[in-house]
């Protein structure tokens, strides 16, 4: 008889392999980053930076959703702590310096990458990790370019 964790893992693997984003997460990350950048270019810089700060917090919050689906208390605690960290970075990025947002997006890309081997935090569908790493790092570069020019 399979345990609850084994059943969830089997369901998760089926979901990962059947999801329509699974074949090319890099394309999805690039397209969404391009859309974000286009919106950012069209808005005033201050509005863009506020939007990107909000997105940083929102992106980190997605992992809390993965932790809820994961169901392990340890994963919930880890991801909730990380959400609070990124909320702090978003606020500081607005209040002190937008360079903190650049740091936040770069760090979040590494946080995504850390989920690759499922060593810590919530169990994440495999396609989401490269998608989010690419998105985070493209947005970090966009903010840096915005600040330099």
C-alpha cells in the first residue's frame, strides 16, 4: 500500500509531465519577462519600480502556495520565512534603493535554483524552476539597466 507522500509524489509527477508549460519553460520565462519589460518601459520609472517590487513579493509568495500543496510543516515554515524576507526586500527596494530589487531578483533566481534538487523548501514542479530562474534574472538585468540609464 502506498503512503500519502508516495501518492502525492505520483500525482505530482503526472501533473509535471502533462502540464503544457513543461516542454519549454525557458520560452515561457522569456516571453513573460519581455511582457513585463514592455509594460515597465511604457510606465513612468517610479511606477515601474513599485510594480517590480510588488512582483518580487508576489513571486516569492508563489512558493508558499507550493508549500501548502506540499503539506509538510517544515516546507511551510521555510517558504513563509522566505516570503517575509522578500516582502522586506521589496519594501527596502522602494524606500531605500531600487538596487535592492536587483539583488532581490538575483537572489530569488538562486532560491529557485535551490529547489532544483529538492534539497529544501517546498516540492516544486520541475518546469517552474528554469522558468522562474530565467524570468528573475532577466528582470534583475532590466532593473539594473533602468537604473544605470
